[in-house]
C-alpha cells in the first residue's frame, strides 16, 4: 500500500494530440495517436478483460499509476486548484473505491452534512439549488420530503457533492424500478406472473 501511495503517476505522452483545457485528452484523438489502445476501450467482455490483464502483467507500474491517480481524483476537494495530493492511507476507503460508495439513509437526512462540507460559496440554499439546476422553492420542498427528485436531478446533486449517483438510495431504487418496468414491457409474461403471485399471496391473507 505504501508503495502504491508513493508511486508517481505515469503520464501518457500526448505529443501531437489535441487537449481540452481541464478535460484531458479526447478519446478519439488518443485512439488516433495510439490505435493499440482500442483493445482496452472496447465494450466490456472477455476480450477486453484479457487485454487489461495482459497489460497489467506486462506493466504492473501502469496499474499502480492508474490506481494512484484514481485515488487522488476521488479525494480531490471541490474548488481546489493545483496538483492533487495523495491522501493518507488511513483516509482511503478501498472498499468504496472498488465497489462504489453507497448509503442507506434518505437523501434529506444526509444532504445537510454533505452540503456543509462543500466550499463556502456553495453552502447557501440559493447557491446550492442553482448549482443543481433546481429552484429554491423546489429544493425546499425536496428537503421537507414533499418532492421526490428525478434521476437527472439526483445526478446533478451527486456531481456537485463529488459522489457517484448510486450513493443515494433514491437513485438506486429509481434505476431498479426503471429496469423492472422496461423488462415488463419487453416481456409482458413476467408482469402477468408477478401479478398472479401478488394476488395469490394477498388472497391467502
């Protein structure tokens, strides 16, 4: 672990590749310059997995560099300018990094503390609601439990807070419900079977 935290981040040479300020190198430009990377950026599958394993076996330092840079990005404080420092080992939650950071409490319970940890200019009700593209009235209704934010609104909230959308239980529930409804539309028989099972269970009561 100590070796990883102290490992310098390997920078891919970008000579001749167009950069966008603050956004890194465009994927298409990078692939034009380094076409061999296509095997690592293809849709998920056995071939891609094999390519990554082969790459890391040949260059373990590349894996260390990617992990180090990922850790730095996750722990970067919003609004900070300059080089990202490597956090202390005790402050790194590897389980959350690998499997995603989640919580089970309602958003309205945890949001105040998360907003309080933001830079001062984003902590007020007005500035935070503007940052998440929500009116102040709508934001107040959400915090009072009178309004359920949409999936896109939860994404905006997560982005400002530096959290993955799946951190919020409301987002996970919405995605599962959308997937379930989509499955029922594609395979109506499943909806019929679930309905029959529901009726049977409740009739028994």
